[in-house]
C-alpha cells in the first residue's frame, strides 16, 4: 500500500508536470512569435535562464528546470535551448508522454534542429523503447533529406 | 395471380438476396478503403493502414513459420517464442497459410470482406431466428448498425476495418448472448453451434467473453431466484459449465506459456505499477439512466420485466465496471478504453430496447399526453449534443483532426441515445417517415450512401487527398531477396520512415534487424540486446558508429557480428547512404540495385 501511495504521489507529480507542459503549449500557441522579436536583452535573458536551468538539472531540481525552460519558450517558442532543458528534465523524470508532447510541440513550431532530434531519439528510446524513438528518427531522415536536396540544388546552381 | 410452387420459400430467397447484397456492400467498402491505400502506395500489396493491424498480420506470419515464432516474428534471436496470451485468429490464419503454402496476406481480402459479412450475417440471423424479429428489418438494421460504426467518433471503425481484433470474435458473442437470453437451442446443430460459439469467443477474444459470461450468469441468477424456471436454470447451468470449462482450458494454456513472452510479463507488471485511482462518471451516468428508464417504464406501464430489459441491464453493467475497474485493481489494464469492442452489440440492444419501449409508450394514454414534452426535451438535448463538439458522437465531416484516440465508450453511447430514440420514435409515430423507412429503394439508397461515405470518409481520414503519394520502394528488392537470400537471414531496413510498417517479414522469409514492434515484444529498452540493436542502428544513421562503443563490441567487425546481420536494404536516393558506405567500407558489398532500392551484403 505504501508503494502504491508513493507511486501515486510520483504520478501526480508527473501529471502536474505534464499539465504544466500542456499549459506551456497553449501559451505558446496563443502568443504570436512575432511579438517577441528578439532583442539583445532577450538573448541575454535566454542565456541566463538556460544556465540556471542546467544548474537546476545538476541539482536534480527538475521542476525548477522545467520552469526555466518555460521562461525561455514563452519568449521564443522555437528556441532549441528551451527544448533541450525540457527534454533533459522529462528524461530524468522518465515521463514519456511529456517527452512525446515536447517533440510534437517542437514540430508545430517548425523547430528543425538536427542535434536536438538526435538527442530526442536517444532519450525516447531510453524511456519508451524503439517505437517512440522512431518518430524522432523519421524527423532526422526528413531533415537530412531536405539538407541533401538543398545541397544538390546549390551544386546545380554553382555548376556552369 | 400466379401462385408460387409449394416448395418455394420466399424468405429463403430473400435471405440469399440479402447475403448477396451484403457481400456487394462490404466488397465495395473494401475496394473504396483499401483502394485508396493502394493508390497511395502504388500497389495493392502494400495496403496495411495501421500498426495494430500490421502486428496481427506479423503474428500470423510467425505462426506460419517453423518453428512457430508468433511470440516475436521479427527477430532472428527470438525465433521459436510463442505468445503467452493467444491471438487465436492470427494463429489460425498463419497455420492455414502454412498448410496451403501461401503468404498470410493471401487472406487479407478474405478477412476484410468476410469478417464484417460474418458479423452482419450472424447478427441478422440471430435477430431473425432466435429473437424472432421479422426478416427484412433484421437484415437492414444489422447492416445499418455495422455501417454506422464508420461514422462515430473514436475508433469504433476498427470493428469493421481492423484485422483481427475486435471484429473476429463478435459473431460468437452474439450467438452466445442470443441463446443465453432466449432458451436452449432446439436441434443438435444449434446446440453444437452454441457450444462452439462459447469456446470460440473465449479463445478468440476473452475480453468479449466477459460479457457473454456475465450475461449468462446474471440470467441464471434471475431465472433461479426471480422467475424460478427450473428448465431455464438447468439450461443456463449447462451453458455456465461450458463457459467455466472453456475458460479453464484457456487459462491453463496461458499458465503453460507464461515464460514464453517477455512482453506479456512486463506489460502486466508495468500496468499494475501504473497506479490509478479515479471515478469514471460517464459510465455511472449511462448505467443510472438505463436503470431509471427501465424502472420508470415498469412503474408507468405496470408491465413485467422483459428479456430485453434484462439484457440491457446485464450488458450495460459492464460499462461502469470496466470504466472503474482501477478502483478495484489499482490499474485499468486497458479495460476502460477497450469497451468500444462492445459498441455494436450495445447499439443493437439499445435500438431493440427503444423499439420495445417506445411502441408500448405510444399505446399508453398516460404517456401520450406527455409525448410533446418528452419528445421536445429529447430534441433539445439532441440539438445541444450535435452542436457541442465535446459531446457530438459523430465524426466531423468524416475527417478528424485528432489522432487515433479511443473515445470514452459510455459517453459515446450516452450521446447516441437521443439520436436512436428520436429515429425510433419518428419511425413508429409519423406514418410518412415509417412509410419512407419501409420503402425498398430508400433503404437501398441509404445503405449505398452509408457505404460510399463511410468507407470513403475513413479512407480520406487515413489518406488525405492532398497528401503526397508515397510509392513503396522495395517491391523488386523483396523479390530479389526471396530468390537469393537464405531463410531466416537478417535484413536491416534502413529508412526510418519505412520501419513503422516494415513489410519485409510479411513478404519474405527473412528476419528484421530492428523493428518497433519487435522491440516491444522483446522487452524494450530494459534488455541489453535491444540496446545493442538500437545503438548500432542509431549510430549507423547519424555517422557516429566509429566513436561509439557497444557493450562487448569495440571493433567494427565485432559491432557487425554481435547480432546476426546479413543484408542492408536502403532506398535510393537516401541521405543515409553515404554515412553507411563510409562507415562500413569493406564490410559490405553491393549485391542488388534498382531505381528505388539498393541491397548490401554484410561480409
């Protein structure tokens, strides 16, 4: 019974985090990215939150690390550093639904960062196995295809 | 007027006409739905539309192999493992394919046309022969109920479209319940059919069998304690005995195979640890409404409890039970979401029950006086439901924006009740509507329209018209592999986009190096072998295999040989091609090339 209670508490904590993630997605959908044309101050603020988030991760204070990611993503919804923090925190919490939600939100915001998806693929495998990791691998394939098509076109443009 | 000859049986002729009509309907549905899939993949061979269906066909393929490998048909290292919980239809089709020497997908059209046809035929014949409803309404209502599953929210269309569960066991449950509620079968053939149906239902889909067992048990109690009908108690006792024996046989089989499948063991363990504690209100509301309606009807009409009353009360008790089972077991174990397996049967019960109740209300002067208010209220509720996206039980224009989500079945049925009640009331109350509903051409047109829009609509959901076509690249490569590779050699299919539904194990006698379902069946990331597979594949794709040390394998040769790998299959052009050739160098040799695919032999 004690185990059940602990599990329940842990799940409640996870649900709370997932809810926060959903709230974050909604906020990001509502807020137009153009409203946050990045100024140098914003860049500095993002760097500060990122450093703070990493510090929280090292201290195993995942809830605060997610808050730091929130702060970054509200300012810039397709910021790779924000997603990196989120993914690391959810990975540590073994929260597969939140990880999957993170990848979908990143896709919705047109985030095409190869190194982020590489990290996601490994994280998703560790938490949920090959089936969820395959989603990230398909994204990697699409990005690499786009890149190779771009290279081919560039080569054609350069050729006499 | 010319009289028909004495041997002429008009009903029998109608029966064959209906069967022919239903065959045409489901064949047309097959062509519409899978034709769209064939158009998207460029071939009728590659038309599996979703991952669960793919898994069941793979189990069939595993069952057709020697040794039987239905436990994990994907991996060479897992050859010979069986399923702990049997997928009987998949296994039987695998054995049939082995016996006939054909591919398991030979049975693809047979199942997808035959399964809904069988369910329709059994529902129709049970309504007509066992429940005693007229022939034509039984046939038409059975068909409309089956087709209407394509129009509901959630995944009820799986009952018509998916191999093999849940459609494969529904016919057996219908026979079982019909006999349990209507008394013992009269001939030896029907007795044998009943016994076989109970056994088949338990073995094909034990989840469905819970409904059969519960209804038989509750009816047994009713006959023993309320009706005190000794003959019925005796018959139902025998039926319960058959149920218990079949269940023991099934449980014994599972017990003997417990060590066979890592997935089954880890699934139950994880599910039990996934602690849940919530009350599901829609199921309680649905059952409360059904009980209130039954009691109010009895009070006003002062009538006896009919067998339909009992059936509805016994069947629908499973809704709150399965919806709230987490309170008893601490985990839902998928009982709640999978209640949609019963939707067809529950809708059939509701239609019959509303016909019985509304026709008796229409004969009661007391209720006729309140008809305006009752019907007016139901119409208002219906308008509210249909205009509210959260409650509307029907798909929005056939294309759902949402993903593959199992709806709350109780909420779906709750929101369907007013539609069913209004249609039944209009049919019985308004002569013009009754006349239109009885018109043969109207019925034919309705069924045709439902077939075209239902199957066509679902096809548009899976294969949106504007989406880019994705021709399957490996058809010729599979033919080459079938000619040149030895049985059970291992192929790594490179493109991740072709791995979700990898047709290789279905169209060749080879094994896959990595597969999402194979990974789940072999225990997922908790098992070191799966880490080896994933890391080899992942680092090969992203060109970091040299720098990554696999456990127990440091050199490239060791990495290639720690798990069996014979061929690498890649589509061309591919962004991964240069990564693979650069990393594997002399260890691979190109052995096949066509305009779409390339095969390397690993040496």
